[in-house]
C-alpha cells in the first residue's frame, strides 16, 4: 500500500515559485494506493469514481458517463509517470483512494502521485528515497500545474514541517509547540495553474510592485520560522494576517475566503489566511490548542464550510 501526504502551505504561497522560501506542513490525510496485476493497466481513483487507461481516448468513468478534463489530465499524468518505469509496470493496475478534496490547495494531486509511485514501486520491488519519490512525482505534477514549485511533491513524500526552497532539499523545522489548525474548504475550486499564471502576468507587467510583495512574503517566512521554533503562537498568528494581506495584493483571495478568515478570527483564531494557490480552495486558521481550533471549526460550519481540525507536530 502506497501513501502520499496532503499538505498545507503555512507561509510563502506563490513566492516559492520565484525561488523564495516557504514553510509547509504534511497532513496525515492524503491518498492511498495499491497496485495489482491488471493487463489493462488502469488507474482507478475513489471517490472520484474515475477510471483511466494508458492508451487511446478515454472510455469514460465507471458510471459510463462522458469523462471531463480532469480525467483527461489524469490519464496524461498517469501515462507520463508509467513511461518512466520499466515495461513490466504496464502489467499492473492501481486502485487509489483520495482522503482530501481536489482543487483545494491541499496538495491532492501530489499526494495521489506519490501514493501511486509507492504502490508501483512496492509491486515491482523498486526502492527509492523520499527525495527520489518527490522528484519522480514532478513529471505528474507538471501535467496538472504547468510550473509547479515542487513543494507539494516534497511534502507528499515526507512528514512534519519543513522550509522549502525550489531546487533545494527540505530543511526540517523544529516545533517548540504543536500547531493546531482548522482547515476549511471555501466551496470554490481554484486552479493553481491559473493563479500561478496570473501572478506571472502581474510580475511581467509591474515587476517592481510584485517583487516588493514577494520580498515581503519572504520576510514573513523568515520570521514565521523563528516564531515556530520559539513557540510564539501569538506572533505566528499576526504573521498569518500579514501574509494574507500580501496575497490579497496579488489578487489571490476571494470574497468567500475573506469571509471565512474574518469568521475564524472572530471565533478566537490567532490568525487566518488562504493556503495553496488561492482563487478558491482552502483557508487555515491557527489556535492556541485543540479546543480553540474546534471552536473555530464550529463557527465556520455556520457558513456551510466543510472544515476539520489537524494537529501539526515536528
């Protein structure tokens, strides 16, 4: 059985694409997969109820309905991944189950790719380090996200909290205290590929402004790491609020995400911000303890936001 972890970006969204550092945390939820003998070489993903094969046009999902763009991209990503394996891999099929929503900024695509890689590796007797798994995952991620930062793949293949810089190994971050987060889905499905392209267009049009924002995000990341290592949760919450304002200036938030962030802070959260690509997806809110995070979750449920609480440890 292969497992890939979901993730949240704690700080550094989008700036990480431009070589800035980001702080990310792995989640216990993600994706699980198992590879078994299958001449069709199909990939089946629950709960999407989707089945894709390596060759030819899509035949539809398992209900017989016409496939959508997600299924087409899934087939291309799966085929790209299989092309990196020796031929015997084509004699295996993979059954995978998603434990987090897609298009939510929680690294679902990377989690699925890592789970599939580990399932195939187990079936074929291939051994890889976490870093090697993450590197292979990028060929899948490029199909979905165009120019991925790599942080999703890196965190999907590892655990804990880490500082990430594109092209460099993860740097584990020591936590003085656990972090209690409430993660809530806005109900809007953002596209990381779309928002990354939007920031690139802004950067090309007004590099001075955008570079100043990216530098500001980098400064937030540096201070946030220090706050995490020192256990200064109040300061960490304040940095979340500042990071959110910087992301808003890049047109990455939405009225719905802003509403949820305000509601979380009103319910006692130390800070709240969007996580991931933005334009929809999820927000995260930091609390002092598990009880505080649960109060935030209950408050967000009034806004019909699907939310859950996670504890992040080193």
